[in-house]
């Protein structure tokens, strides 16, 4: 009895696995009726047996080598369609399916495609020729598959005739992205362009530059190899050898080619990294033989086999070395796991692969889990025979986690996405149609039906809460990013140093170079003010030259001092021109040093004048003695200016200003002068501020001089204007940004220069031009006499009050003309500038003193 059971079981298994294709319905692997039919292409068997007939007949041969991973992929499609049917996505409409086994052969896939394209509900399985297929109604509305790019390319070329949507879950060949050649092809995985780019980048970052490549002799392998070669060259990675294996296991030369490839790997001893673009069964055979030959390398796995359990479960697989792989995105697998848990309850009447798997599973029940996959594959080829005495359902129940262990989450997720993408397309089409009628729409209409609208250039896809990659939002590319193709996953970044892009841009724009141009309205205003200042300087020079011998000019220090100061003012005004226009290294170095040294020379001359005024009208003997010793006009001017010259020279030598491109702004490049050293820049300005402060102190002490000639008061005002301008400059300069930054310094230079020029020279010009009566020797002497008399009285009284307790003071009634003459004679002030004024008809001591005093003024 037991022997009879074994024989019956073997007969059943052989019958199931070798049943020929007598009718088209025999060719269908799995089917389920529905209002809308979806086709499926899965390589459930590894290969198709070669025909032994001579000559060979055009018939579909038997498929052998049951592939558990592909069987799981077909189950994933069934489960996903059931999820759509059980949801509210397409209410009242049931999706059916017809799934075919391609046997990893283009021939079988083409036969299945012919059946997909045959007329719907037509007794004769025919594909009608028509010039226009717009109203043609085939058996199915869309196709999911195939897995291998070689098969997908062939199938897609046939489907193009009717524009039937084909959604692949695994085909990654870059050529399939060409919508001209493959207008109806879609996929839920990225193309090999991104994978090969990532591989090359990984190899380059790992420091490898001498590698080997193994690929298959088909469209997938050749295209992947070509794309990778380009990416490798771009990353400076060299390919030592390229080995190509036959694409299909039915090729009898595959064993020979694998051995030759392994010999090449052994011969190339310096190659320790090998990139592998192969199918699972190629890698399975390659690794088994590599383990036998004790080959240990680093293998870079393509997404085709990187997570294949068939490879992971190879005995002693760790001996081949390390495997670094790329895989597809994963999703939520809990629902599919539950589906597999109850698979033994699933009806197998219209599911030949499930029935075959159950029988093979039962036949291999005594085999351990690690060898179970290989047992099933070998048994389906008739090489092993096992008997079973237990029910199939019990075997499923006892080892129901076996299928889950062989599940590849990335591929299962891709299949789910493909089904749900079609479900959303059908939902959109069925909103205004009765889709319970199978003729409600033609297949090509689904290509226009999408879960989300196509993202235009300038936008990128942003995934929503849905797990489906076909459902997304289109968001605009942010600033400095762009996209130049439709449906881009991410926006590309512009080179921020030289280019920019507005929001939702399709390209990058070159940044404009900006600086304070001569055509700018603000620059024209500032340069006009500078030219006006130079005009004032020239006018003042002419006025002083024409009135050289007047007391006002002589009291200003003489024509030479006035010319030096006016020259400094002219240079200050001229220095503003170096702040305008395209910055050059020369202008950057010149503008600050020219202003610094000329302004310092100007302030040094004012300092000398302030000291002279204080010396002339000081009545404190001790202070007078100190000031007299300090007052050395030429050394003071040269020393003060020389220090600034040293500061600027060191600045130019050690950290000279230079042209710099400021790229921090998003849309423009600011061409500006980088000061080189903020410390040097601050030291230059700080030194001028110190000299100005000393001038302010000296001038402030002499602010009560005679009204008509009170130069000290105006110097005080000029220094106050300078301080206010430059104190304001510091925070404004620190917070201003862009091309108008130089304008800030120009404005401060103009304000301080105008302030000092106006306070120093304009009052004198006013006296020369408008009060000529006061600009005479007699008027000058009268003023000095009046001021000196008043000052002498005050000082004599102060002197008496201070010394009355310490010594006897002889008081003499002095005449009005020579008050305090005896005390004032102690002064050693020498008459220089106005000696001629004191040599008039005045013969008394008082007149002589006033002449001396006026000369000092």
C-alpha cells in the first residue's frame, strides 16, 4: 500500500511539472475572473527544456527548475489585487488576473504577450491586424512584468502597437526610460543609471581603482556594463577585465563560460573587487564553483540578486568573501506575511504553480530548510524523487514560515506599487464610466490616467502619506535649485559660487557681478560732491593767493601751510574716486592709504595751528614754557604724518587690501575690496582719531579768542563734525552689506572733509570777501589790543590773589596803555609772522606787546 502511494505521488508530480501546452488555456499559470483583467509575467521556472526534435518544431517546451522567489512574486501580485478588490479604491469593480510563466525565456514571454493582445471574449485566440487600435479591445487592460530587462524589452516592443500599459517591478535597463522607443513601458524601480552611478561612487570612496566586471550577454547585461564603464571612468576607476556569461541557463555553454570566468579571476590576482550584473541562477552557479576553488573577493551585487535568499543560503557562502549590494526600497510587509500564513487554505484549482509547489514541498518534506529550496528546484527537473505520506495541507501548516524566509521585501514592495498604480489609474477612468462592463475603456487610456499629475520642469515629486510612489505631490524647486525634466525625484543644486536659480526654475542662471558703478545714481551724486569739494579747494586757494598779505591769511600760518592743507583736502576728495568703479588690486590698495596719509597730514597741520594758538594766548608761565618747548611746527607735522606712513606701509606689505568676490548673496556676486587686515584698517583710523582728539583739546582751550579771528572755535566745531561722522560710521559700516558698502565710507569721508574744510577756511574767506574793513592791520591791532587788555587785567588780578599770602606785592598805578607791562615782559614769545605790524608808530611798551601778540595769532 505504501509503495502504491509513492508511485501515485511521483506520477502526479511528473504530470504536473511536465504537462505540455496543448491549448492556450493550458499555457496560463494562474487565473482569476474579474470585470477588468490584469496580465502578469513571472519567471516561475528557471529555464525551458531544449527540444529534442530534429528539425526543431515551433512549439512551447516544458519549463523546469521551480523558482521559489518568482513564485512569491506572483503571489504578491495576487495578494495586491485582492487588497484592491477588498478596498474602496474601485468600488463595485473586481480586478481579475491572468499570470503566465515566462520560464526566464523571451520565447515564452512573447507567447504570453500574444495571448494578452488577442481579442477580448473571442472564441478564436487571434490578434487582429488593424491600422488603428484605438477601439481595439484585448483580453487584458494592462500587464505587470516582466522581471528581467531582456524580456521586458521584447514584450514592450509588441505592446507598443496597442499602447498597452506595461508596469515592470524589476527591469532596470536604462534603455527602457526612452519614451520614444518604449512609450507604454512603466516601472516602479529606478533605472540602472542610478545604480551604476552609486556603485562607481562606492568603489571610488572605498579607495578601489582596479576591478573586474561580470555580466550577462543580453540587453540588461550589456547596457549595465556600458553605463557602469562610463561612471567608473568618471570616478577614475579602471576595469581590469569584463567577463560575459550566456543569458539563459538553457545555453549549454554556460558551465564552460563560468569556469573560464573563474580562471580569469584567479589569474588577475591584483583584482580583489568584482562587480556582478547577473541573474540569481548565474550567481548561484558562479558562487558554488568559486567556493570549490577557494576564491575570496569583494563582490559588488546589483539589485537583481543582492537580497536573493537563494544566494544567501548557499552552503559555506561566507567563504567567497564579502558581498556589498544595492537593493530596492522596502515597504510594509505585514499584510503579505499574513497572506502567506494562510496560503494552505488558498484554492489551487486555477493556480498551477501553487499546486506544483505543494507537491514539490511535500516531496522534500524530509529536507532541512537550508536545502529545501535546492531540493524543490532539482525535484522539479526530475532529478530527485521523494514520497510523502502526509497531507499537503499539514506540511504547509508545519513549515509555513519557509516561504516568508525566501521573500525579497524590495521586489514584493515594487509589485505592490505596480498593482496599486494600476488600481489608481482604473479608479480615475471609472469615475465617469461603468467599469463593470469590460469594454468601458481601452488599455491605452490608462497611460493618460495617473494617480498624480506629471510634475513639470521646475518641480519635483514629494511623496504623500501613501506608500505608493506613483502618488505624490508636485512641489516647486526651492531657490538655487532646478529641475529640467518632468517627474524628477529631486531638484538639482546650482553651483552657489557662480550661479543661482529662482523658485521653480528649470535652469541655473549665471550670477551678475555687481559693484558701485560709475553709472549708479548714488555714485554720481557722491562724485559730484567730491568734485564740488575740489572746486571749493581751488577757489579757496585762489582767494588766499590774491590776499596773501592780509592779516587773515597771515594768521592762518601763511600761504605755505594753507596750500598744504588745501592739497590734503583735495586728495581726500580725490580718494573717493577710488571707491567707485570695478575694484582692482591697485585701487583697493590706493584708496585707504591715500585717504589715511592725506587726512593725517591735514590733521597734523591743524594740530600745529591749535598748538600755536594756545601758545600765543596762554598767560600761564608754566604752561607757556611747556608749549614753547613743544612747539616745533615742521617736526610735529613730519612726525605725526610719518607714523601714519609707517602704519600704511606695514599694512601694504603684511596684509594688503585685495579684490574679493563676495558670493554670500543668492543672486549676485559682489566685487569688493577686502581690507586685508581689519586691525591695520582700525589702527589707521584710530590714529587719525587720536590726532583729531588732541586737536580738539587744544582748540577747545582757545575757544574764547577774539571773535573775528577765533579760529580755535571753528577747529573745535570741525573736530566735532569729524567725531560724529566717524562714530556713526562704525555701526553703519558693520551692518551694511552689498555693493553700496564703499558708499558708506565715501559719505563719511565727505562729511568729515567738508566739515573741517568749511570750519577752517570758510570763515576766513567770509572775512576776506565780505568784511574787508576788519582785514586790515589797524583793525587787527585794535582787536588784539582790546582782547589783550581785557586778558591782562584778568590775569593780573588772578596773580595777586594767588600770591598775596606768600610774598609782598608792590602795586603801581598803571597807565591804560601799559597794564601789566612789567609782568608781560617776562614772556619770551618771538615775533615772526606779523613783525611788520608791530613796527608801526607805536613806541610804548603796550604797543610793542600787542604787536608781538598779534604776530603769534
